[in-house]
């Protein structure tokens, strides 16, 4: 039976340009993941395609009809996000830049990772650590390798009866230890624990009151969800770029008295506001009526030193361990747009 989640009629250009065999394989992958409870409703065709391609790269399945050869962590088979990009280029004719490795982790692997289908090779590493390798969880190997066979549906039913659905697994992070974050408006958010979210909390509760000129928070991301907080109406009024863009910083705040929009990136293990990142954000912000102020936040000086050579000129650095001070990277004025 053919399962068509993406077709030539509704598919993005990237999908339409692929061979019929690869299109079939992508749709098979989406069906497999959907049967295991991965949420697909409301996701764009391109996002479904990229999730499928990320999964196929992880299991090393680049041609149709070879599900029984899918590899897992025990094979062993694990890929860094940068290696997934190279796999896409070689096998799927995907024109993806090297700088997109963070998008792979934040977007394309997110639900696969949270659901447990794809696991990291080292659970002790921070979620933003670029050295985390990803592979198929051996717990799911039999289901994946028997896809398309007569016993596949039986295997899925048996697995779900024993372990529950993956939709239920996605709820589990809500039961983990959380961190309360208080916005300047007084509204409270709950983040999952971890150094990255602790740094976001500090950026909101310590940086903004000191340097934000009464800024209101318009967006906050979370390691478990892209939109922990979102004031879409206010961002639209400011003509901010499409909120679906994967280049979003961790925190966006707006000072009406200054007409400044703060773009704060909380860096624990990757992705400071580099020259390339600043250039991309500046282009995206051309229609915006507010003036951008770029901030890279670190927990401590030791982490800052690791990334100091990557920081873009005409940006600011804030270190949570020294909250009353800023490090100014050039420009004609201190803390402000250029």
C-alpha cells in the first residue's frame, strides 16, 4: 500500500526535484515514524521531508527497499549533525550549508530525539553540544528493519502495547525538573533544567533589567520547544522577519523607549553571534522598524574564552557571572544599534 504524505502537488521544490525512488522512500519514512506516534500534523511538507532525511541519514538508508539493512547505535552507527549535512549532499542532492548543523539538531532531529527513536551516543552532554553523535535507538531496530514486511504492523502493535505510544513519551520531559523564569511583565514560564536554559533565565532576569531599557520580552526558545513564549502580534507590528525562520536567537526583547530590539543568543556549547550569523540576521531584519542590538550571553568567563575569537564586531557580550558589566566589540557607541 502506498502512503503519500508529500506529493508533487503539495511538495516543496526540494522534494519535486528528487527521483521517484527517493520520493517513495521519504513517504515510507514519514509513514513509519507516524505509526510510531511521531507528531506530523501541522508540520510543513518541507519540515516532514527534512525529518525523514535526517532519519534516513542516521540509519544509513539512501535507497528504497533496504529497510532490513538499517543501522543502529549497536552496529555501531552514529553521526554528528555536520556529518548528516554531508550525507544529505552526497546521497540526497540537498543544497545545505555547513552552517546549518544547528538547525539539524534544533528542528530535524528534535522530535526523533525526544521520542527516543534516535538517541545520542552520550546522554551526559548538553543538548546544544555539537559533538553529540546520533544513532537509531536499538530498541526500535526490529520495527525499522521489518518495515514493509508482513509482520511489521504486528511488531508495531506489540511495541506500542508494551511501551505505550511515542506521543506519550514526548510528554515525559514535562515531568522533569523545571526552572521558573519570570518575564519583565511578571508572567512566569517553566523551562527544563540544564545550563543553556539557566543562561536564558539569567539573560531575562538579570541582563534585561540592567541593560534592556525596560524591554518587553517578545520571544523565548527552550531546548525542548521552539516557542516557550511568543508575542507574534508585537513582532508582526515591528515587521520582524518570519518567526518560522530557523535563525532565531534564544531571546528577543523590545525597548519602546529606545526603539531597540535585543537579539540575545545564550551560548553554552555552540552558536555565538559570529560575523556570519550577524550578517544573516541583519539581512533578515532589513524590513524591521526597530534597531537591532546583538548580544551573546555566556554563563562564565571560561566559556566566553572558548568563543571569543568567533564573536562578531559591533555586538555585545554579557557574562552571567559578572552581571553588571558588558564586553563591547568595537563600533562607534557602547550598547546600541549600528
